[in-house]
């Protein structure tokens, strides 16, 4: 099922992850993107330190990120830097890739589009493995009931194109403003027959909202104080928005919608149809 994410998308995700590198010492930013067997992607970027030897490469950050989210089966790792030839994983990363991900394909790319492909085993032909060690590996405590507390990883499916460019420009009340949702072209097939809908639900990720407040003034109610779950403030523990909009038109992977309260560039997490009302409202 991993063919759901193409190699070029995986490379694009790795290239995007480079922007999150912390590389003030080498000034060599590296991004990595690891594809799971089920089609999810986990990113990584190199994290340097003033104590140079503490630096961790992009590949290991991606691997640890994915393992921590519970993934064990992988199919491909993309690594991108601004270098020619493209960056090859360091020896330490080769060892970690092989142990945590197995003999996956490693795709190395650069910003000019050069690509080098090798299997993990080709990169590390004679690996040191834990099989040589005497003891049994320690297992983590059995299925912790608190796993629900772990953060979840979500993949945006597209983004908003709007004339609203700042959060302060978003109207507090409904405005029949037209905006566009540009779906990732790879997911276009998922829009099949969406034209039959006149209203759809757009779930967005409020990427500029960094913090949350549990209680605050609620706009549109005379500034009275409400809990975060009792209003629509963007400052939420999970900065997720949900808006029902008119679907005006579909042009390939682009949807034109009316009434969306999201600014230009907002990542879209999901699109859904509206549940039609079933006659009479049930008594409460
Ligand atoms: N680096 C990676 O992140 N991945 C590689 O494949 C090679 C090297 C990082 C480590 C360090 O932050 C910088 O690149 C220079 O070595």
C-alpha cells in the first residue's frame, strides 16, 4: 500500500523538512522523509548542537519519530540536501536504518533533482547486529493504557488559497467569501463525485496558532468568557478548524468554496460531506 505516496512526494516532504533543520554550525540543512508500509510519512531534519558531537542527522530523527508513533514496517527513506551529489547517509545512520527499518530503499536527492537510489543493505553490506549480543532485548511494559496521550501525526491533504492573508483578517461572523482548496494532485481521485454535494465540511490545521487558552473572551458574544471547547477560538490544544462551506465548483484538484474562514496557506486535513438532516429532530 506504500505506493500511495510516490517517490517524488516523499522527496518533496524531505525537502520541506529541511526548513526545520537546526544547523547553525555546519549550515548544511538535511531533510528526511520515511514512508511506512501503510503509506504514512514521518519527517526528520538534522539537529545540531554547540557540543558538536551531540548532533543528530535527519535520518535518525525521522526513524525515531516514526518508531515513537508506533510504526515498525517501512518501505522507503528519502534524504534531501543542497549538495551535488545528493547526500548519502553517514555510517551511524546506515547502522540505525538497517536495525530500525530493515532493508528499505534509500532515495537520496538534491534541489537540482539529481537522484541516487540504494538499498539499506547496499549502503551497509556487513552490519553489526544485535543477534551477536547475549541477553534478550528488554521489552517495554505491556500495552500502556495511557498510549492515548501520545501526540498523533496527521498528513495535510492540501491547502487553502484565500484573499485572507492574516488571522486578524478572518471575519468573526459568516461572510460569503470565495476561496479555493488546492488538494495534493496525488489525492485527486479522492474527490470522485464530490460535485454531487452542495455543502461540504473542511477540516483545517490552524498552523499559525502556537498556544492555547482554556478560557477566554468569545467573539460575537459581547466578549463574554467561555471555555475553549465552548467556542470557536483558534487557540486550542489541537489547532484544528471545522467549517461547513458551499461547494461552488470543482476544477480538477481545486475546489472553489464559499464561506471558508481560513487564511491563505492553511493546511487542509480532511474534507467530508455533511450528514443530511433526517426529518424531525429527536427529542432530548
Ligand atoms: N547530516 C545529516 O543530517 N544526514 C546525512 O546524511 C549527512 C549529514 C547532517 C549532520 C550535520 O548536522 C550536518 O549534516 C553536517 O554534517
